[in-house]
């Protein structure tokens, strides 16, 4: 089979963001776009010769074509083996698991996570390092640099590899090992959780629903929740992965997964419900009549993880992204655990997990995970919840009430202003940064500013530093507002405002979060001037 070297030129903007390179699908489909970026990955990691990689994606439009291109490029660059999920599918956590378990040289994940798919939707390519985690800044920087110097890429001229079913194929001298996407992942879950206890809970009448949102977790959830754990057939809905996710927006939050929330707030609600996103790393947890915020979920999982066999050992520590609520900090303080606050993005957890400093990690953006892989893991969070419910035999609502009574409640919400003018948004953040020194002591409505900082993080393991990771304003009494711009969007800019207020009074733990947070919302707007500067009086998405 012939290997061709194509002349090419750098393409602007091939800079990985919060999670890999994300662009409109049609941008990725432009001539040389994908090829340039993939060659830049290989170039940045010292070539592909003799190496083994994992490859898979969330099944969105162009996943199949991109997988074939990447296989032919890997072969042309001398890779020894690529382990690929059948149909080109792998959930992000399953890919992370395979990268680790098979001691590979990394992996390429095709996904734009929860962003809509399809020809007019988004596509993404992410490189994960041999620890199974998203490439850290040093590596993504090297990939970006390589994309700016590229002059050629190598590709093999060959027919498509048959990825339909497991088995070994060859592409020139390279082996293509097609694996069932679910098998290894299910085994890992069986090691971590008490499947017998969950099965007994379900046999005793516990009911659940899982919404796969027509994305990659459908086959995983069916195999695990229905086949292995005995949930009734049909408990997993929207289980078939579709290239356009059925036209939906596969983000498991109360806005995008509205039907599931409505079900759980109505008379027909099962005991438990959950959803996952496009590539299977996010999760949403609901009980009958109750939505568990991701920040609260991290806190509850930290307080109860010991009930699952895989976490019966002591937790070594916990980590949350800085904008995530400080609910978990309260559990960590009570249990004597180290608690780290990192910048937004899972890549910052990798070093803490590798160094054995953290066992559980989480982000307010519906991401929770542990040291079992190096990505957040939607179905893992669902199974840990189920294991806890099986051990405690209490309702989700009961568990939340007890948790708040013991640790206090961190009312929390995120307000997103989407598609705002990028210049205006950047200007707003810059001006905020410039006036941080003047804020402490000033009063905004009912709240007085305690501290104001431009969040920077020094990695405690390798000393690397990430600056300008968000503006954090804390108020007296445990309230906080955080401002940052999204690093995953593909249209204009998205301003995220993260709002939090601690409540410990036993008779005030039951308010609507938006009501409880109203003074913080008002103070945040007064400080940043969102309405005045961005022309927006209300957020587009409230989670
Ligand atoms: C968003 C979330 C962040 C998450 C990332 C990838 O990034 O806020 O927590 O790690 O998606 O799933 P952002 O768009 O805010 O940069
Ligand atoms: Zn995702």
C-alpha cells in the first residue's frame, strides 16, 4: 500500500481549548484541516513510529470518516497498532480506560462532547496522553506550535478498514485491533462497584431511567444497567447513538434534558434518573422530586464513596475545579481530606490523580470522576450513586436533606450568556481584572465584598502555572461570584457566571436556588455590568 506525502500549509486557529480542538464540523471537513491537526499531534509527540494508540469517538457526524483518515495517517506515520472501538465508537472514559489498561502511547478521541453534532454542528479531536488523560498544556501547546510549522502530512492510500465488528485487521504494516467498546469498561465498573447489591435493590422494586440522549452511552448503559444490573427493559431511553444526536443538544443539564427533569418532578417519577452527554463523560443525577447539582453530587459522593468496594479504602483527597461550589470543601474539612481547587478543565486533575493526591474529582459542569481513569465519567457517577443508594436504602431526596443538615447547603447556579460579542466580553473581564484591588470592602446590595482575585493555579506536582483562569469575588457570609469566558465554544464568546451562597440555618435549606441566590446575582451584575456591557438582561442558560 502506498504512502503519500502531501504538501500542506499551516491553518490558523488549530489551538486546542479547554478540551481538545473544537470547530464546526464543516471546518473539520475542509481540505487538509483534519490531516494537518492529526499530523501536528504526531509531530508534537515525537512521531508515531512503533507506537500504539487508542482511537474512538462519540459517533457524531464525520466520526466514521475521520476515524478512517486517522487510521491511514497513523499507518503512514509508522504506528504499530491502533486499538479502535467497533464502529469507531468509544465513550471518552472508555477510551481513557483502554489507553491505560493496554499501556498505550496515548489516544485520539473524536468528540465535541455535549455540543450539537451534524453537518452544521460541531466536531472535535482530542489527544490523550499515556496516563489516559487529556493532554496537559505543555503537550497541547506543542501540538499548536507544530500546526503552525507544518509543511506536509503523511497518509496511506488504502480502502476503508472494516470497523464493523471486533477482530484484527491490517493496514500496511500496522495492526488495527477492533474491540467491543463496552467490554473492558464494564469489567472496570464491576471491579469498583457492588453489582450484587445494586441488583438486589432493583429486584426489590427500585426503578430508574437513564437518558442517553442519542449519544455514545446508550450501548454502555443498556449493557450495564439493563443487562447486568437487571433494570427493566426500556429503562435506558434514547439509547441508539445517532450522528446528529436526534437533532438534540446532548448536554445533561436541566435545560437540555428537560423531559427527564419533568418526569422526575411529576407523579410518574421513578426512584432515580440520570443522563449523560455526547461522549459519555458528563452526568446529571435526579431523584424523585429532586435535582442534584453536580457540585452537590461531588460532595455527596465524597461523603459516601466508602460504601462502594472500589473506594472502601480511605480517599487520599478530593479536587474540584475552582468555579465548582465549595460544598465538597466542607466534606473534606470534616473528614480531614486534602481538597484542591484547580482551573476549569479535566486536564488539571491529571497530575493530582497520577501523584496519588486525589481520589475523586469534579466540576460544576456535570463532570465527576475518580482515579479509575483520567477523564470524568458519566456512567461511573451513576453507578456510584446506585451503589450508595443500595447501601443506604434511602431516597435521593433523603440523602440530600441529611447531607445539607450535616454540612450546610451551598446554593449554586451557573448563568451562561451565550454568543455574546467576543470583544465586549473580553473587555468586561479585562476591566474587572483591572479594578480588583478596589473591590474589597465595597457593598453591593446586601453583600459586602471580602476578596477579589484573578485566579491562578500552580500545579503542586510539577509546578506549572496557569494564570487568568477566572475572576473570583467572595462576599461576607460565604457567598461567591466567579466570572470566566468559555474555552469550548465555537461561536462568539460565552460568559459564564458562577453563583454560590452557603446556608447553614436548618430552616433555610429548602429554598429555590434562584431565590436564594438573588442577592449574589444582583451583586455580580452590579460589579461586572453584564446588562450594560453585553446588552443582556438575562442568561441564555441557567443550570
Ligand atoms: C466546559 C466546562 C468545563 C469542562 C469543559 C469540557 O468548559 O465549563 O468544566 O471541563 O466544558 O467538558 P468551558 O466551555 O467553560 O471552557
Ligand atoms: Zn463530554
